């Protein structure tokens, strides 16, 4: 199969429809559109990265990891994993008088969400799925497992077993060689096989290897959601970031950006010796009513130290309250119901109209306090009532 190094991989040339996560407004241009589609970042895959992916099959793993560490940004903010650009834009619009009452981001009045995902890069990783699954089951969590369509044997019976236990399966690229986005022609050719794999394994979601992405091209996949984007991650080969800590509609599917740094970034690229950044980012996401969406890899979790960090993080999550948890497909079902619903004022009373009602939808007040986006809703009222009850008792 021949590839051209010079074919365009720029941002979408034909605008797709974006529905922003806060106001639910549809657009194909403008500031929110440019932020969420990452249109400002120019060419998505540099010539240097294209050359790297051509050579990658011949580079030993340790050498690849050395090159990845060498290519990381030389300088980055202390809290590089937090980016408030989208929140600040919303706060600016609120200050100018834009709508301030919205449907809560999560079902049943929950304050935040937990979504666990895994990308399975190798046969060794596939064989380690069960060890990670059992830990998640122990703590009451379920996750999605993104499998590479054409790289290693996939046990169909085991895939079905995962589904019966409440887990989910997605597809993670063609063969994980980093070449899916070399050109539109290459992507279209591979999309046919990807769609066959999506049907064969009953997958409903997709994530591109190395989080390469083009939201226009991805419309060719028969999926309910894509998870190739992130809010902020300066260590990925494609620069950018949607700045969103919530899902949003991108054309025909829902985009689920990951919002917690990948295990590879923390423990391989940055050589962190704890999961402290996961914890700090999660606490911030809770305050912002965001989605704590994590990528880990069973390939790296073969390392008992890294598996220990992951289990400790699950234990930490269980100590937090007010969260909604489910697989990406369940979250997408809710998000589609949310975007088809509205807040109606009738006879001086407020009610939510539409399919979100069956999910226990509630409403939020959105405000601007000292230039920051703030929320007030049912969670706060419930907490205040609980405190009052405690005083009375």
C-alpha cells in the first residue's frame, strides 16, 4: 500500500455541525465552533510525525519511548492539565447576558461524571484485560475497551463475555501504525475495514491511535461516539485540545474528550511516581461539574506499580460523592436525550420537557462570579437540606 507524505491532513474543510455542551447551540462557525473543533491549530499531523510513523514499525519499544520523551514540550505550566479557555468564554457570554438557566450536565441531579476507558494496543495488553476488569468490578466500576481492528487476535467469545458483565467494546484504529490520517484517501480506505470491525464486534464507539483526529473525516465511521479528542494534552503528536470537560455533538456523533492525563503521559513520558495529578484534576473537575474521563492501557498496566496507581485511583473515586458513572454508550444515550430536551416556563412554574425527563433531569443556574463560570443547582440545594436536617436531629 503506497502513501504520500504531502497530502493534506488539515482541519475540516467542510464545516460539520457542532452543538456546544453548555447552551446547546448549534453552529458551523464562530468562537465556540473554533474552540471545540480545534480549527485554530493548522495542519494536524506534521511532516516530522509522518516520517516517524513510517519508521515506527522498525523502532524498538524502548527507543520509541526515548524519542517520545525527547519530543515532549521543553516548558509547560505547572498545572498543564487544566485549561479554562472554554469556561472563560462561557463566563464572558454570561456576563453579557446570555441565557443563564440550563439542563444539568448529568442525570438525576448528579454533580459530575466518571467514565473509564482503555486502549488495547497489543496482544499482551488484550491478555491482561481480565486482570484490570476484576479490579474494576471489585470497586463497582464498568469501562470501555477499545480494540485494534487488525493487529492481534481478538477472542470474540471473551468480547461477548465482557458485554454481559456490563463492559463495553470500541474500536481503536486499523492496525495502530499511526498512518490512518496520512491523507483523506488513506482514511477512507481504512474506514471501510473499521466499519466492518465495528459491526463484527458490536462496537458503538471509536478512538484513534495516538489520538490523531479530524472530526470531519471521522463522520465516515458508523459509531455513536468518538473519543479521540481531549480537553488539554500538550504531549500528543497532534497539537490542540477542545478545552471541553463535557461531551458535545460533532456532526452525527457525540464527542467524548478525555479529561484526565493518559497513563502513558504521566508514568512513561513524565515519569511521575504517583497518581497525584489524576486526583488533583478530578477535584477540579468536580468543582466544574465536569466529566472525569480517563484513558489507561492494559499494556502498561502489566507493570504492577502502574496497576497499583490505577487501583488506588479507583479507590479514591469511590470515596467521592455526587457522581454519575456508566460506560460511554450509556453517557451518550443520556447526552442525546439532554440535547433533545428543553426548560419550559409555564404558569410561573419551571419544568423540563423532552426525553431527558426519564433520566431524572434537573436544571442549573449558570453565573459569572469575578469572571469565573459558576453553577448553582440541585446538588447544592440537597446538601443544604441535608445540613439543615442534621442540625434539627
